[in-house]
């Protein structure tokens, strides 16, 4: 994370992020070739109080005009929009337009059915925090195999 970047997280989210340490991510996407998003792992940490779970913090940059393919996360996902404007939605829910400073949540059963950068000229940057099963990719196909 850049020095001087100010992120207005609720105190609970800040506390969760603070327990993480930097690390590498073995599996970012189950199917990386179908995404033009730039994904940068920032932190990854096992959560001993939650056996078999880990926290993962990613910076995700969606290029201008980016549209996600439907996918799942099999995780608790907290999204914070750092820059730009995105449309997000889960199956069965109403899509929402998010701008800088807005947040979005997905539960482990949600299918992320809508995800797109609203701009055709500017990238959108997201900070994405997962609580997920250890040693599993954070992004999976929309349906379980």
C-alpha cells in the first residue's frame, strides 16, 4: 500500500486487516486467462482463531471497459472502491453502482453475476479483503464443479 493513502474503513475492518502480514499468494484465480483485471496480492495470513481459514487482501484494477465473467468466491468478501466507478451485483440481488469510498459485500454462497468498470477511459481500483479457506483460489467458476 502506498504511504499516505487514507482509507476510511470502519474500525472493525481496520482491525481485521491489521492482523494480516505480508505474504505471497499461490493461487489468485482458478481461471486467470479469462480476466484482464490486474490483481496484486498485498497481504495473506492464516487465522489461527478460525482453523482452516485465512485472510487475503488484494488490490484489483479493472481496466477501462472491463466486464467480469460471472464467478464465485467461496469466501466472505469485503470490497472498498479506491478509484473509479463500478457496477456490482450478485445473483438474485439488484446491481448497484459504486464510486470511490463505497463498499460491497459478498457471502460464500453468492454468485458474482455483475461486475464492470463504468468508465471506458479510466481504470477502477478496488481493495478486496477475503476470509476464505486456506490453500484455495479466491475466484472460482460461477458454479461448483
